[in-house]
């Protein structure tokens, strides 16, 4: 049995393998409500053999949406369509997970196939964005409002309330999105956080909001269900968040009860040079795993079963997250089993075609 297709346990949850479908925004929701596209998109990857399916970055408030097409979990009515999705994922023997997010200054955008530019608050569909400091992502964007204490408290409560709804919706893994230049990452990085109060100015203060979000979520998220945090391990920019900061943060998160660090990178500032290539982010997962002693997920340009298996065999990560590869091949997990010489457990509906 390969490591990729071997089972894995975190707290009370049993994963049939170590293959994870990474959160991938579909920009297809209406007023934050998931629909049949999300059911088929996520459900087909569950049919395709992955052990954990993590739903796209799901906004904890209307103003936290990246685009007008983002899924949200900021009111109770949004729960019901998600229950249909989680029930189907579970029926395929996979675990349903959700990533909770707030886009901060990168919010209020149009969908990518309509150029994805930020919609000004004065235009139809746009809204004022918020951030740690009044610094826009692009110079041409409207500057965000710097959050005051009441605004910060609202963010914390929004994450907490969304987590409570996620539990009712049937999710068994929750991931906090603190990467890719979104709000929690904006607080972490000195490049976007110029505050001089308790939420800025040094590593401890910059990390405060994320840790408060973690603690708030833990008051409603059961202790026996896994809790992940996705980070950008580096901003790839001078003076920004870096790997040493990520290792220090991961150490704190481990002590706070976080189970897995999902190791991505970048997204905080535009126009940086990122050395994109096969497995280019895997070293971050490896270093954090080794130095902190916490389980990690590797993500980024992992495109073959052999590559994924090699990462696990080398002890560089505990879980393999795939995204674009899963878009082009929703049955990656089933094909990986064949390529790695494991038992191929095609669904009964399809099995006759592969005997």
C-alpha cells in the first residue's frame, strides 16, 4: 500500500487516504448561497477518490467575500444547500471540510471571467473593504477602511458564528484561511499591517487576531474534530512575512490545538517574483513539520501520483493537497491507486468499465 492511499487519523476523524482536494473558489454563488454547481464540483472529486474535500474559501460575512460570486456562511439560510453537499461527500466515503475566510482589502471584486477587478463601493455590487491599515492591494484600488476595535470584534465573531453554522451543515474539518493576502494574512504581514496598537508593530501583535479567531472558533467547534490553518509561508517580498515567522507561528498554533498547517505562499502583494515549479512550496511544509513537530499539508504544482508519493515517503508532509490537477482530473485519486499499484476501488456505478 502506498502512503498516498494509506489511511490517516486526526482526532476522531478517519481519512481513507492522504489525498486532499484543496479549496478552489468557483465564483458561482448567488448572494453567498451554494447551488448545484458546487454539489457537482465537490461531489465529483469525492467520487474521484480523495479522502478529504475542502470547500472553497467561504466568506464569514458579506464584506468578506472575494467576489460577488463567493459562497458565504454568514446567515442560517445558507446552511441547507451545504447540507446536501456534505451528505453526498460522506456517502462516497470522503470527509467534507470547509475553509472559512475573510478577504479584507482583496474583497469586492468581480468574477475572474469578467476580468476580476475590484468593484468600487460607489458602483453596483461593490462595497467598502476593510483591512488592518488603509493600504490598498493595487494602487488603483479604493483604500480599505482600517478596522477599529469594534470592527475587529465583529471579524472574530463572524468567524465564530460561521464555524457554528459549518458544524450544523455537516462539515467534519474546518480550515482557517490565513494565507494568500486575505484579511488574517494582512494582519500577519508587516507589509500590510502598519498599526501601532495591540494588533500591529511586532510579531506578537500581528499574530493576535489570528489567535483570537482560533480561540473563538474553538468555543463552538468540537475538540474531537480537526482544525487546520492555511498560511502563506512567505510573502516572497523583502520586509514581509517569511519562513522564520511561519515556523514561530506554527509553534504557537500547535500549542493552541491546531492539528494541521496547510503550507501555501504568496498573495499579499502584487508583482512579486515567485519561483513557481514542480513542488515549489513543499520545502515549507517539510521545514515546519520537522522543526515544529506538527502535521503539515503540501500544496502547489503537485501533479502526479509518483510525485505525491515521493513527498510522503521523504517525510516532507503528512497530507497532499491538489487543486488545478483535480480540476483537470476529478478522478485523480482513483487513477493514482492504479499508478501506485494499490487496489482500485471504483464506484459500483463505474466499476464494470474497468474490470
